[in-house]
């Protein structure tokens, strides 16, 4: 189930990023009303924060990987105290 959660997280990140890119294109075209632009901007800020959090989580997962002397990878549990 843990793999299922991370797959969903990656899919959610990609979906959010796609939506954010569309919002940027819409805003750059300059065809939205002021109200639509504000709504799009607010949504974009929310999506940006979600993407940043997903990237921080992914970074923490990568940092958990430790290479053994024989070249194999070993994972260790992440503890928030270690992320300084």
C-alpha cells in the first residue's frame, strides 16, 4: 500500500503541474477578465504550494537511499529530526 500512496502522489503532482501550466498559459494570453485572472492566480498559488510540498517529500525519500559498499541500495526510515 505504501507504493500505491507514492504512485498516487506522483500522479497528483503531475496533474497539478499540468493544471498549473494551463493556468499560466491562460493568464499569459490576457483574455481572462480581472475576476477570472484573480481566481486563476489564487488556484495557481495553491497548486504551486502543493507541488513544492510533493517535491520536498520526494527529496526526503531520495535522501533516505544509502548506497552500500557493494553498490546495492539500502533504504532507511525517514525521521523529521534528520532533515536539517
